């Protein structure tokens, strides 16, 4: 009995193609469907019929020995391949993947990489295979450190439209195709130009996607693609030739098994070369000798945003949410449904949108389609009508409509029972237990650390961050409850699944993996600041198994560190650990021992470290001194405070200290009531004495007044000293230092500047009152005011 073979050339993620394919399969009733999908993904694809697997989802095929070598195969409800798999499940037909396995493709890329020098990471672009759905390949850069990969970022940078195949046919609407239509990169542009279209996407949408459910479409597509390949004779890449050879070999084997009816579902461009009369004897020889690497496959949730062009991917569709509606509704109803949903969204945002607006919007979209010679309006006509009717001619109010009804915010679901790595399973279980469901949209989360369940949520988020899985981004918690509260913004990105797989090499649970990763990072760290910051993160994540190793590393580096700047940088994170450790119920005794050794050493070395520095070198040290000052006051240890204040006093007295640091030390001592106003006035007078260089005095004032003008407002004697010094400067010197003095007033608030100006005005008025009117030159006195305003920035 001869085999009946049918070729169904589809556009990936095409709702019209999906509907037509279902109709064609119902009519043909094949016994087996050969699907353009990597052969090593066939076992995982067989689980696509799981009732709890909700698209959009993606098959992640990766090399377990090099997780950066991975490929995503996204599926949506309107993907023809997804519908083909579901049809097979409903009708007890077999499904077989017929594309070149990723194990061979990864091996090909390894061979190419080994034979060439490492490429520039910024310009490297890996070709993505044109799977049944849009795919993306991620390769870890040859120059990347193995201990610190950043897979999600590299994945997005490495994405590109399918190598060696027409990007339009393998991608669906919304890829990087020029609207001018270049036949070299988009063969359909050749036909579109002949039909009078400048955009091949619009031609395909109008003539093929807008006629769903028509089984005869595929005969037309096959004839069209055959004619195009003969006319253009476009050279193919070696990878595409290998893929087509593998497809033919798989098809030959299926035909030899004697299936009565065989259906092939593939990208339209490949359909012509899969006809039986074009089988080539050299296919087997071409495929011989290819290097093979191990691969594993798992399902991960995907998002419509990642499926769209807006995500930055070379593959995708412009309007996934619209395509979902187009596939689910009849053409007669889809326009009304979309416009009604748009008005409902806008009403939720308190925008005036009624049923009358929806009716007029649909009418306008239909009119636009008629003017443009289209049989039915598309998403462009609907959006333009919505802007005109609902947005009053402005696109800004329709941003939410575009996000939810054009791109979509849907995140797929993957059941826990499907094959996954141990770390994936542990994370999924914790997400379920802690009721932290991954969502595609940013979601705020306020955690009260006094509640055990919310403290466990905090531990999980911090552990994931240590594993470079930034599901949650922490924000500053302000207010009286800031000590006990954490604010987060949660947003799950599909590529994080690859990061979870990569992190699996550190352990099988989130806790053990994070602890192992923190220990490894501590062993690689060379500075006290890096280890102390890592220790703070580990304590926030409650990584008990890693704490001893981190403290030991901190003691080892600290014992050999003589640079005071490193000691200053290490203290603030440790102070945070000691001050707030009891809130998180963590044991900080080991950290306290390190701090006890650290503070005396930095206090002894601080005066010498501040000597002999110029302004540029003193600036970064100033920030570290201020942070350390706050940290020591946070610890509330009288012994530590006494040592620190003695060190600041030595910095202030040392004549070799840079003026910026000496002024800051004087201010810190005054603020903490370690120096009286009289003593501070004396110090200020010495710093502004005529014998001091002007640049030293100017830097001293900047450090002394840093951050607030209240010091001058509430201490008149200090104001008078500064006023006298300014008044004694020669005019040339004054003009020279005005730009420098402005730095001292930069951080003052506007009310503070006004009060200082009023204080100066009151002082000037008092002096005028004590001077004989006939002896005072009012015109000359007024000349001072512009310079004073310039100085204060008022």
C-alpha cells in the first residue's frame, strides 16, 4: 500500500497557519506527524499534553556540562506545532521530531570555537536554529570566568534570527526584517514587491494569516516556496544544509516503516526540499562524522513579552496577545472583542471610554482597512482607531492597551511533576510553600521580618541573589519600621530558568547551592570589603553552613591587610550585621570577634592614611570615613567610639592632613559633642588664618560644611568667623575661590541658603546702622550682593 505524504509549510507562531493546520489534519487524518523540532527534544515534547502545562512555555535544551550552551524553543497556544502535538494526542497519532539534534549543533559550535580565536563578546552573535517555534541560543563566552557566569544577560545578547533560513518564515511577524523587503534576507519580499507591497509581513498577513481554517492554503504555500527557491537560488549555510539533510533522512526512515499517511509540519521555506523526488543519496555522507555533545531538556515558563519583538530577541512576533485572540475568536468577532477589552482597560484607569467609543473604534478600523485595500482590519488598524477614538489622537493613554492587548502579560505554567533538575524542584517547592508565585509583571512585596513566614521569604530571595538569580530586587525601606521591614520588587524572567540550571552545580537545594557559592566567592575574594559585603549577604540569606568559612577568610585577609582604606570599607557591612542580626535571628558572635580586632587597627592607622593626600585622593577617603563614622555610632560601643574620636582628633590636628579631611573630622567631632562650640571656633579660626594657603582653607570649609548649613545658622560665632575670613580676602583671591567655595554650599537645601542670606543681610544692616549715613557708600556696598548670591547659589 503506497504511503500518502502531505507537506504542511507553516509560519511559526502564525495563528492563521495554526487554524489552517488543524483543519488540514482533520481532513487528512495522518498516522504520524514529523515535526520540525530537534530530535533530542522529542521525549520532552511528548509531555506537552500534560493538562497543567499552560502555554506560553518553552523547551530548554542545554548541555549539562556547559549550561551556557542552550537553546529555547518557545510555544504559544497559537503556534502550529503546539496544535499539531495536541491533535496527535486527541487522535492517537504518533509525533516525531525530525530536525537536526541540538547535541550535533552544539558540537558544531564547539568545533568552530576551538578552531578560531575568541570573538569580541560585544559583537558575538550565535545563529539560532529555526525550530518549530522561535528559538534562541546562548553560548557562554570563551573569556567569561567559569565561577561567575551571567547567563541570562549573555542569552539575550546571543539571540539572533535563524541562521541559514529566511528570517520571516522562521520567525513570524515582528522580526528584524526591513520594511523595504530585501529578497536576500527575506525571500517573501520578492513576491510582496510583485504584488505592490513594500512590507512582506503585511502581504503574508493579508493573504494567508487572515484566511484561517483553509486546508488548501498549504498547497498554495508549497507551490509558492518551490517557485521562490527556483527563482532566487539563494545559497544556504552549511548548518541549514545539514538540517535539511537530517530532515530528509528522518522522513525516509518514517516512510520505510510503512505508515499509510504521513504529515510533515515544517517552516514553509523547507517544505520544497522535503519532497520524496528530491531525496539525495549524499545526505547520509553529509551527516557522517559530526561531533556530538550530551543534552538535556526541560520545560520552563515563557512570557508573551519574551515572545515579542519588544524583548530584544531576533525571533518573535510583534503582537502575541492579539494573535491569541485571533486564534481563539472568529474573524467576525475578534475586532469587537479587542475593542471592548480596550475600553474596559481604560475605564479601569479612570479614562472616559464607553460602549459608543468601542463601536466607533471598530467602524474606524474597518474604514482604515477599506482605504488600504485590506479585506479585514489588522492590529495596526485597530491600534490607530483606538488612538483616534479612545486616546483623543494621543498614543500615550493607550500604552496600557498596547502592553496587555497587543504584547500581553501572560506567563505560562509548568507542573512540578515534569522532569527537572533537583534545584529546580526545590525552588518550585519553596515557591509553593511560601506562596511566592512567579509572575511576569513587576510585583511589590513588603516583608515584616518579625513574622517567621515572611522571614523565610526574605531568606529565599537573598539566597537566589547569591546564586545570580535576581528574581527580587531589594529597595530601601524608610520610616520607623525600616529595621524590621524589607521592600522588594519581584519579576520573573524566563531566562532565570537557565540560571537555576546553571546554579545546580553548586548544590541540589537553594540553601546548599547558595552556601557553596558564597564559600567559593569568599575563597576568590582578595579584599576585606568584598568578603565583609559577602558575609553581610550570607547572614541576610541565613546561610549557616557558609558563615564559618567566610569569617575565617575575613580573619585571614584582615590579618595581612595594612591598607586603612580597605579596613574602612570592610567595617560598615559588618556593623549592619551586628546591629540588625538579632532582627533576623542570626548568630553574630563570630562577626563580633572580627569587629573587635578591626576597629583598633583602623583607628591607629587613620591619621597616617589621611596625611599627604591631594584633593582628588582625599575625596574617596572622605566617603569611607563618613560611612565608618556612622557604622561605629551604630554599634553603640563606648570603647570603640572613644578610639574613633581620638583618631578623628588626631586627623584634625595633623598639619599634613588634607584640608578636606581635617574639616570633616572637625565637623564630625562637633556633631557628636566631642568638641565644644568654643573649641570648634578656635579650630575654624586657625584653619582660616591668613597664614594658611587659600586652597587649604577652601577645602577645609568644604569638609566642615559638608551636608548641611544648619551649623552656620545655629552657631553665630562660627558664621562670624567665616564671614570675617571672606571679607578679608583680596578681590582677586575671592573671585578665584568662588567656584571652589560653591562646592561647600552645593548640598545645602534652598531654605538653608535663604536663612544664611538673611543672616548675612541682618549682619550687614546692623553694621550700616552703626555707621554714619553720610560716611557710607551705598552704591559701593550694593556691589557685594551679587557676589554673595553667587556664593550661596541663591
